[in-house]
């Protein structure tokens, strides 16, 4: 092959240089061999391309790009087509901004609601995570841009993320923390993958031959570039030996010198280096062959799609007395600073410099609602003297309907730190309680990237969760509140009543050197259902402005089928979810596990037969029989 010939002409030092970045964002090129540089850039829900000063924490400015809803938000759509379309839009923007590989999607399992980066990940369930991630990857790569799912693997806390050791049993590792990546790799065929910072059972992910060779390459057939997280290469020679191709960012000449010295001292077989360089160049040439630079992308079209994506991901949690949707011309009081300064994305390396930004206050007139009054009710800053709540209450007293915008602010959740508790800011809670004392028609619209406690749930009539809706999230929320869009979101993570109900709470986050995954398989609904612990809102839950009926369920050799009918008077969507369990099975397992789903859009009165096939994961569980090295698959 072309690159095999190149390798035969390259000096040892040149081959060694290829295994490290050229700078913060570029891979090393050699024009004399026709090897191009590739530009890598965050992030999972929008491009964060830095043209000037560079960093991997979202500190320096980046070129404007569309901020789509985050993964945690879009996961609630359960719509793989939507995910793929977002991927295409991300790919288009990458072509326009000169980016060859997008560092995303992020798909780590939400082991615990307090992980600071949960906003950037899809779900507590590996199957939903993997399917949505594969969709994004397909979409991005349709545009000739490489995708790079992350962080591989078992990276479910931010505390001491660069040194923490995730201690997890083999079955939990395979079934919970790797299955999402397995689906993403096998069904998305990503051109790259990013290893996580942490150790897994004592071995750093980026230097872990079991993870990178046995599982990723041999079991799953991955043939792209394995890159470290930024600063996640701990022993570069070990990394190359174990299957990692690229330490990022550049370590100056140090990385190349380490490789060269190791080969000369016979600590690294040059054939291994040549194998890595060949694997690296294969992907570099594939991407550079498919990629093409385009002019500016259509800002307005991308913005409108971000709005569609956000509105299809909104979850209607409560709607007493069918208070929603609001009628055209309804007089509403709007309370909450989020209505003026929206909370629409997370913080850290995924931070997008938006092309534009909708707010409730600047979009409400167009929505057809009549804004009677607005009060901030709280501000992001700390100490208020309480007048803000008093003013909001005074205003709410005379309003027909009150819209309260609350949730988690920028200080509550971010890359680099985990949350201390599962509550929304105290002043948001106090505001909701105070307003619901004086008005019985209170609607709470939440913006948060992760699970929150809602002790005020019984005090309000309606709750709509927009998660982090991206730059068009506010207009998307108004589309749902006014019925322009019938909410079809379903929760992609469980909402326990309080943090004390969470199975991993006693040992999360791991504060010392290790983080022990003692809850094993019992993450999220796998725990709550199995121990029959009630939750405020279950995984897969969401209401609609219409109703649906299921009938004629059939279980066949190949899968299940049923007939779903939209029995209401509004068009709408539902998500048919297939769970599989084996009560009294030979081997312990969660009561039920998601093994298939279908998002269905139906007109009022329409009925449709839905089939969900059993796939290779439907009945499997993965006991790694050490003596035989085989995986036992028990049929149900
Ligand atoms: C960060 C993140 C990773 C990101 C990378 C580059 O530390 O962990 O998700 O892609 O560095 O910014």
C-alpha cells in the first residue's frame, strides 16, 4: 500500500514524530512524503475551533459555530435519525472551519447523577448511549469528517480524572461501561477514538493493551486512530506498544525522543512502531482523501435545525389540568433570570461560541404569548437581599399563568468537577415555592444538564424539562409551551426522589486513588427496578399532548411487534421501548434491560405496526470464563 512504501523511506525519528501532535490541535505532517496535517477540534455539540490562543478547557475564544443541544438533551429524543442529522450539521461546520476530526460524541455511562460532565453524555443506559453515539458518528463521517467518540473508557467522575483508578468487575465493565462504545464502534465505524484519562483496574486507558488490543481491535474490529485525551498520555512508549497512535497535545520533541530511544534500546520493537504508523497513516489518508474545505455554512439553517432538535428533545414531566399547551394570546408572567440569560450548554472543552442566541424574553412575542410581566426572581450572583423573590411573588399574584425558568446554573455543573448534591440552587427552590403559594397555575421550565431533585413537584401544575437546549433552546421551549411542537422527549436517565436513593452514593466520587464500582450492573433503572425502589420519574418516561395505545403485542423468534395508535386529537410522537429480563435466571442480572426502541411519529388517529428485532445484545450477558477465555451467552 502507498503508506507502507512511505514507511520504508521514513527515518526512525520521523516515524516517532508522527505519534505525537504537532501542537494543541494538529497532527504532524511530512510534505516530503505527502503526509498531510489533520486539524482536530472539540466538541460534541458544536465546533470549538480555536484560531488564536489554544487550550483544552474552553478558556480561550473560539470561532463562532452553532451550539446544538448537548448529548444529554438529544438523548431524550431517542431519535437516531435526529442524532445523525445533527452529526451531518456538525460535519458541515467542520468542513467550513477547516476541521478534519471532531472530538466527539461523548458517551460515558452516567453512573451517578453528580458527574460534572453528565450534560455531555447520553444516558445511564449503554444501549441508548451507543445507538445515539453511532448515529452522530455516521452523520459526521457522511461529510468526510472523522468522528472521535470519547472517553474510552469507564470515565464516570471528574474528581482526580487524570489519575483516578476505576476498579470494576469484568462483567460490569463489559456490559455497562463498554457496550455503548461497542455499538458506537461497530455501527458508527469511527475514524478515531479518544482514550480516557483514568486507569481501569490499575492500567491507564491510553496504555491498556487489554482495552486497546484485545477488546477494541480484536473483538470489535476498530481500525482507526486511538488518541489520548489532552494530557492523557502517561507513558508514551507504553501507549504505542499497547495500541495508542497519537498523544495529544504535542509534547514538543519529548514524545518523539522517547519513542526513538526505546526503539534503539530495544524497549520497543520497531515493527510495532511501523504497525502503529501504518494504522495511523491509513486513517490520515482516508480522511484527507474524503475531506473537502467548504465556504461558510448556512448559519440560519443550522440555527433552525438546532431549534428543531431541542424541541424534539423536550420532556414533558407533568401537565395537571392540561394546563399546557398555552393558548395563543395567553397572558403569562415570566419569572427567572434564565428567561433573560439562558442556560443552554455546559462548561469546559465543549463550550461553543454561538453564532446567535435565542432567549425567552426576545422570542416570547413571536410565540404568540402575551408577556404580562417579567421578574428575574434570582441572579447567578450569590447574595441577594430577598427582594427579587418578593418582587416576583407580587407579580405572580395577578397573573393568569406563571412561567418559572429554573434549573442548574453554570456554577452547578461543569467539566473538571463533580456536583456536591443533586439540588438546584436554593434560591431557585425558594422562588418556586414562594410563587406557587400565590398562584395555582405555575409551570416550571427546567434548564439543567443532569438529574435534579424537585421537592416542589407537587406545588406546581406543570413541569417541562428542556435540559441544555443549545443556542435555540429558548425558542424550542416556547414551541413546546405553545403547542407548536408536541413534546415527544422521554427521559434517558432516572430521576430518583433524592440523592440518598442513588445506588453508588456511598462511594461516589472515589476520593482516594480508586473509584470502586461496587454497585456493579445496578446503575440507574437497573437498580431502582430490581430493588423496586420508587423514583420521581423513571427512565424512558415522558408525557405528550396526545395519547397512545399499544395493542397486539407479539413475541416471535426474531423479535417483537405491536400496533401503536395515536388515540388523541393531536399529531405526536412516542418511543416504543423493548426491555428484556429473565426472572429467576441462572445468573443474577437486573430485572429488565433496554434492548431495543423505536421513535414513532403518528398523526392524530393514525395506527402503525412496529417491529423491534432482537439483536446480538438482546439476550447476552458477558461472563468472561477465565479458564476458557470465552464469553458465555445464556439464552433467555
Ligand atoms: C479535555 C476533554 C476532552 C477534550 C480534550 C480537548 O480535557 O477531556 O473531552 O476533547 O480535552 O479539548
